[in-house]
C-alpha cells in the first residue's frame, strides 16, 4: 500500500512544496494547504508558514498565505499568471470580446485575462485605452483601433503602469466600457486586489465607466485579498468560465448584474 502523501517528506521537502504551491496559485487558504498535505498536522503546517514567512519566501495572511509577488506592487507575476488556467481565460476573453461594439471608447485593464481579451478582439473602429504593455502589444496588430497607453510608474512584475499619475490620467477620461481584472471576490465585500495602488487605479476606472465588465474565472470566488476595488452592484457584467457558484449567480441577479 502506498504511503499517504506527505508521510515520507522531509521538513525541507515539505516546505519547498508549500512555497511552490503558493507561488503557483498566488493566494491560497489554509484549507487548500491542508488538502494538499492531508497528513500534516495543523500545528506543523502553521509552524511551516510562520518560518517561511520569516524567511520572506511567502507572505502569511489571515486564513492562509500568498506569494511574495503580491507584496511587490502587483497581484502576481504576470509571466506566472499567463500559463495558469489558460483555457478558462481564453473562453472568458472570447465571451468578453463579443460585448465590444464599433465606435466605443473602452479601457482594458492589465492582467493575463485582459491580455487574452486584447488578443481575441476583432479589428474595428475603436478608441482603446490601457495601462498594460502586454495589452498594448496585442492591440498593435489592429489597423482600425486607435490605442492609447496611460502613463505612470512602470510595474516591472505586471508590465503595467500604476501610481498617482496613472490615476490622474484616467480621471480626465470617460469610457463606454471598462474591462477589469480582479484578484478575488467575497460575498458582502465585493471585488479586491492585493495592491493598494492597483485598487485605487481600478476604483477610479469603475467611477469613469458607463459600464464596468469584470473578467473573473471561478477560482477567484471566495478568494481573500487585501484591498477592495468595488462592490458587485457597481458592475454591469461579470464574464467567467461557467463554473461560478449558484450563490454568486443569485447575488448577480439580486444586483441586476449580467453573468456570462
């Protein structure tokens, strides 16, 4: 009979696996870690997290842990996110692209899913603003789209601009549609991200948009994050992978939000 997972690991191997898992997922709950290592006691796992936090290999948060990428001004390293749940992101991007109409002015937020949206867009007469270098790169292939990159401090991890200058730039604009990326959603709290700068920037986008469209795969439902962006009632659409819970669908119906 095979030994249960975790039984034959050394302490070093176990902690390396914990770090790898948190880096892969970006943000995990204690229960997710327990599910990954079911034969490790709660006390041992909490000691591991405390030690790894002290070694600055992870960041301990209430109810779990997150990758160091969250603490350096972004919600995760973009290169890491690109390969994560790629099929779901492609499906979300294709559905979101169908909401874009010629003649509109839109803003496409930074992130891996929003970059997939830029890749899925058809070439049409549009004004498109973005703070993302990867989104801008995708838009460069389109002949009829007039693209504008919002200036600000460059975040080399997310390949996007943030900070006071970026916020000031979007405050002087208005958009028919904003396509927004988020880190997590919790009922009663709304949508959130792991960076204060990004939360302020995204909240400003919500205020300047006629319609705010959140792109969110189902793994982000119930995921805690630090800085609130907006409530569910402040968005017009949530575009996801079809795997969100019935509770989330009911909340969308109550808030008059279209769930795709």
